[in-house]
C-alpha cells in the first residue's frame, strides 16, 4: 500500500515561517584583520585586502593579567636597566657625603663595594630610620655603620619576576644588578618595574586594532 505524500501548503508569495526567516536574515560572522582592520567573513584563511593571515585571529587571547605575568616571566632584568642609577660608595664614606650626593643627583640608593665586591647597600630610607634624630653630626657617621650588609642581587639575564620576588620577600625597593665577575651594572627599583610594564601595556594596546576598538572613550 503506497503512502500518501503530503506537499507543503505554502502558497506562492506567502511569507516563510519565523524560523526560516531568522536563518535568512542572520548575518554571517565577521573576522577583523589585525593588520589593516578590514572586515572579512569569518572562516577566511587570509585578509582579502592585505593578505594577512586570519588563521590565528579567532584564537583565545590571554587576559591582561596573564599577559603581564608572561612578560615578567620571560623578559630579562636587562630590559629595565638605564645605567643612570648606579652610585658606588665605600664603607668609610660619611653619611654627610652620601646625603649631599643624594640631594644633588636626586638619587635615593647607593651600593657599597670593597675590593670590587658587593658588601652592602644604603637607601635614603635607611638613613631616615637609622640615623635621623640619633646623630647630630652626619660627618662622624660612616656608611659601613648604617648600610644593609650582604644584600640580595640579580643578574642582567634573570627574568623580571625574579627581582620582583626578591623585593616582595625581602620587603625592599632596590636590588643591585651585578655582572658574573661581581662588578656592578645598575640598581633596579620597584618604580623601574612598574614603568616598564606600563610602557609594554601602552605599546601593546596602541598596536592592537582589536584592543583599540574595545576601549571606551571617557
């Protein structure tokens, strides 16, 4: 016995059903080229305008905090160095002399060496806590009697996260950077780290069209 085939009763010129209408009106997904910002149809392998690859555009991007963490884990301490922060004292130098240099050069930290070996570090905060109000004649107080002995240090090739960890664990703001022979290169401050990360973030957002479009104007 043959089955009776029922044909659609949709009359010519009649409107399609709502579900069909939604499918017809649904716009194709778009993929924005990260190089020239041209709007392409999602799924294309390359940008139709500049031929830049689109095969990595839809990959999940790390969050802002994860990007900063990645930078700190991979970028070396050398990225922070300017060569302008290094002052070197001897244990026999007076606090009076150091304070005058701090005021003149607008510095707040000095490393202490003896026979080309790091023996201490002295910051402006050390002087305020250990000398101010206790001694009236700073010319009689030596650096060796006030400095922090055997300070932590890093190498230029160490990751930035390494120096930040030392600052956090030790509760200090300055870390000397030494060559492998023990000679000083520079001093890294927490401000150096923050300024570096701020510059990296600014460069990344300026160079990322998708990031620029997502930012609101206030």
